[in-house]
């Protein structure tokens, strides 16, 4: 028969134990259960009458029963409360608990039982494991992104860093103790004044702050960082702490610098190619003018002299052939003049950009029958460089060529306008328009033309834009800085 340690006077105490969320039990020195509370019964799903008087070996699987018995013995042998962690199979799965086991003595000091209080910590263990996993995941994400986190407490002045902060600053986590003063010594000397001002403004205004600053690692390596900071206020509105992130943007900066250098080299190359192209056009124009043009003029004069000398002596059919030859020479001379004008408009050097554009507009209108005009307006106060003027002229040429091929326009306007810093040329047509994004494809003829115009503007230190929509016509705008003398 099990020993009943509880008399009627202790029923209230037993009722109290049954309300406890912890599992509570008492066993005799042989390991037989003398008392279990209701939580013990519910957790293991066994009737109370099947538990009392039996041992762990009779109730539970071998390994679990041995664990319970070994810890009972430790408490009884030590004569003191023994606390340990146990894992047991409950009705709803495996649970982990903190178990306090203690010896029970009679008045004469004889050991008669061992008691236990079992507190379930399964959820806490799960939360701890999840927290550790989250911290590990966050640390790995910070490492991959080169993004550190930090926290500064206003009252204590304590500065807390995440692991990535130590890696960004290139310092040993075990020996380096971060503080505002120490961190400031890591900031590049040229950036310290800016950082100090940003810190004071952050505390004064409480507004979020983002700054870029360089830090110098102990080995002398300079890193570029971006700090973002926010203020957390206490219950009375004062500054409690400052939270922030630090992103290592060194590789980004290096990439930006490399791209900038490549863009500058590309612009210089483009400008050089334009200069070479225009020089070759100019040289070719002069060569044709001086050699072919003069030869055609001489040939025309010779034919005219021959006609006058032979008009009365040669048969009419030969005279007709001679007249046809004179006409062919004149037509060839006219064609050559047009080619030379395309290569290098003669009035551009002598009279300026507006006059050259007016000539271009007239020639275009005659060729394609599209009403084309250069709107009235003053020329720039000072003539721009020859390269700038010929660059804008070529852009206008390409714009008109695109309009003739694609726009189906009835009217085209070219305008020049001087701003405080640039000369702006606009070419507008009332044609069918187009999808600008689709036309930017390099494989399209229009895309090639726009790329050419854009490169010419950039080569001159200017810019270029196209505005169009289907059915809305097209506007092409080029800006060239007036400083381009």
C-alpha cells in the first residue's frame, strides 16, 4: 500500500498544489509514486490510480524512466535540493523542463521520500533557439550586406556594436571597446568636422540623419561608409538613445569612380571621333572644291568656247551633243556643290549657325516638300566655337533626315534660344510621333540616329532629349554650354 503523507488537515494544501501549472510529485525511497498533482496527471495522460504505488520503470519508456530515477538518487544522496534539466514524452509531444528534486525527512531525520517540482520550459527553449537562429541569420545577413548596426545610450554613453561593425572598422571584437571618442578617431581627418556637426544636429533636432564618411582602419585602409541614425526619446521627450546602421559602400564608390572615369574617357573619345570626322569632311570638301570643282569649271568654260567656235561648222546633231555635255557638266557642278555643302556648309564659318540652319531648312524643303523654317530670334551674343556650331548643325541635319524618313510631317520648326548658360536648339515636327523607349533600340535606324545626336551633344559637354508619343509629333532638344568657345 502506498504511504499517504497527507491527512485531512492538508487537503487545502493539496488543492493548492493541484492548481499549480508545474508538475508536482512525491515518491518513496523505492521510487513508488505517493502523490501527483493534477498537472502531472494531465501531462502524462495517465489515471491517478494507475500512477500511485508504481515506479518510473513501470510507467515510462526505459531511457526516460532511468533519467528520472538517477536524478531522484542524486537528490537523496546529496541530502539537498538538486536542480537539473529533464526531457520527457508528454501526451502532446516531447517537453523540456527544469526539475527541482529534494529529499523528504520525518521528524527524527529519517529519509522517507523524494519530492519534485517540474517547470515546463519547452517554449522558452524554443524561443531561445529561435532567438539564437535569428541572431545568427542577422549576423550573416549583415556580413553579406556589409551592414552593421549600433546603439548609443545618452545617459550612460555606452555604445553597442553588432559583429559587422567590428569587421567594417577592421578591429578585434575581443580587444576593441567602441565609444564615441574612439570611433571619432577612426573617422578620416577631413570628414570629422562634418561628422561632429551631423551628430550635434541629430541630437538638437531629433530628425533622422544620413551621412557619408570615410573611416581609416588600423592598417591604414580607407573605407567609405554611409551612416543612418534615428533618435529614440524617453517618456518625457528627452533623448534616450540613438539607433543606427553603418553600410560599407567602398566597393560601390570604387565602381562609381570607375564608371565616371570610363564615362569621361568615352566622352573624350566621342569628342575626338567627332573632331576627326569633321576635319576629314572639311579636308574632303576643300579637296573636292579645289580639284574637282575647278576642273569642272574649266571643263565648262572649254566646252562653251568650243561651242562658240564650232557653232557654224559642225552638224546639228554634234552641236546637240555638245549642248548636252555642257548641261551634264553644269548638273555635275551643282551636285558637287550640294555634296560640298553637306560636308561643310560654307556659310557656317562665314555667317554663323542660324544662317547655316536657314540654308539647311530651305534645301530640305525643296528636296522633300515639307514646310521647314528657322524661327526668328537673335544669334548668341558671341559666336560659339566651330566645333559647337558644326555639332548643332549635324544634330539638326540628323533630326531632319529622321523626320523625312519616319515622321510624315507637314511642318517642321527649328529654333535657337540662348539661356544664361547654354544655347538650346529645338527641332519640332507635327508628324505621327513614335514610342521613344522602343525607338531607343540600337538595331533601329531611328535608334542609331538618336544615339548619334546624343553622342554629338555629349561630346560638346551638352545634353540631348527626345520627347514624342504616337500621334503627338516629335520634339528634339539639344543644349550646348555657352562656355564651349
